[in-house]
């Protein structure tokens, strides 16, 4: 029986201060136990358009994630602002307990904030394998584009990490539930909390869904826990084989 315990941190990100965020995360998660620790979008700096000022140039965030994963003997995932070959990326890292890693570069850049003028869009979806689960990695604004995340019977779960402000949080909550139901997949949507450097407010709105639309999580302080069981997913899909009737179209990468 394959199961996966996830702990997502509702983090009030300290603006443009990587070391302070690393220390805060370590403190908040010091006693938490999980197979996977999930952190918000650009968790080391906040969702910041001053990329030339904050972007990792020497793998600062990735190196910290490797150390954290080793100390916890667990995977850790979250996105960071990264500069590579003269371009900036909003890069979602998934770091395994042994320090190996994979990543997904956010495809749908948030033009409303000018992200598309500063960062370079990724080109491909990314599905990782961890503890028997195939997991699709997605970042914030990707949530509004269902074709890109459409389950082609190639994944079991979706991770969304975000800086999704309170003023538009109804869309966040509604679309997370829809993506889980329509793709018959476990889904963990992790949002930041607090206020950012642009004075945008973020409310506690992290959500976890089973593919029937039921919210499945436990909350302890600032941590959202969820336990996923692969056999339960397979049984649900067998009983309701709706993916078999999905429309045939090619996902544009």
C-alpha cells in the first residue's frame, strides 16, 4: 500500500530575506514529520519582480533545500527566483531526501504583475515520481489554464504552490477544487499568508482535495497535513472511470 504524508507550511514570507526565511521555516517545521514538505511560491524572497536583486545566482535556495531534505530525511518542494544563463526563472524545485532534484519552470507567467516581462516561461510540464506517486508540479497562475494541467492518465496528484492574494482568493479556492475533480487526482494547493512588499494581503487558504471534491487535511498551527493513499485513488478511478472518456487533444507545451 503506497501512502504519502505531506506537510505544507502556511508561510508569512519575509520580504527579500532568504536567510531569515530559511531560519523561520526550520523553526516552524522543527518537530513536523512527513514524507514531503511543501513550501509556497518564491518562499525564500516573496513573489518579487525585482529579480535582478533577489534571484539565486549560486543555488542558494536549492542548496538550503538539499540540506533541509537531508536533515528531515524527506522530500521538500517549493519555488524560487533563479538566474541562469542570463535569464530569470520562477523555478519549482522538488528535492528528494538524498539531495537529487528535479524542477519545473513556471509556464504561465502572471502578466498582470509584469512577471512575463522579467521572467522566462517554462516550456514543458513536469511529472515526478516519489514513493509510488506520479505528481504534476504547477505554480500559481498555471491554475487558471486547465488544458495545460489536463490529466492524460499520466499522474496521480498535483502540487500547486502560490502567492495568491486575498482579493482574488475565491478564484483560487474554486479552481483548486475543479482541477482535482476534473483530473481525478489528489491535489495540494499551498498559498502564502501575511502581507508582501507590495502591500498585498494573503489569507490562510491552503487546501487539499481528494478527487471527489472532499477536502482532506489536518491543521496544526501554521502547518497543513494530508495523508494520501494510492489504493484509495485507484479504487475511486475504477469505480468512476471518467478519465477514459476525456476529450482527445494534444497538450500544448
